[in-house]
C-alpha cells in the first residue's frame, strides 16, 4: 500500500513538486519580451531622439548664422544699388541708384519708335525664300 504524506508547506524542498521558480510561465515570457524587445527599442528611441534634438539645435545655430549673413548681404546690396559711385573714373563709368537707372531706361524706351520686331523666329526663317546668290567678283 502506498505511503501518503500530507503536505503542510513547511517541509523541505524535496517534498514539493518541482515547478521551477514558482513563477507563472506568462510572467516569465513577459519578462523576456521586456528584456529582449522593449528595452532595446526604448534605448534606440532615446538615442535617436537625443541625436535629433542635437541636430535641431545645430540647425537653429546655422539658421541664425545664415540670417546674419543674409542681412549683411542685403545691406551691401542696398548700399551698392542705392548710391552713386565711380566704377571707372578714367573711362567715365558711374554706377547709378537702381531707381534712377530705371527712370533713365524708361525715358529711353519711350523715345524709341514702336514697330514690328526685327527678330526672326526659327519657323519664320524656314518660310523665307532663300536670298539671291551673291554676285561673283
């Protein structure tokens, strides 16, 4: 007849059935998933985010530098386009302010007679009869 022992929970480990660590398999699987998948992805996300933030800060600094250069360029353009200055005194070449140059060009164009353009388009050249041959000397 088999001998039955009553389990009271105070016995030695040998009396207990072997069930591993006593942790449910779903909790163990969850822990492995957490360690192998979630934590590395969180680390990659953190590193990527910090790198993106560093690039944004560098871009802001670059933007500030570009804005400063653009302002300096515009100031130089205003100065060059808005004042009279000599380009070549010996030849009598003067740079005019852009507004005055446009006024002078407008006056010149108004005095020019209006008529058909002398520009020949490529299609018009094909429709023209060939010129007469040049006389031989």
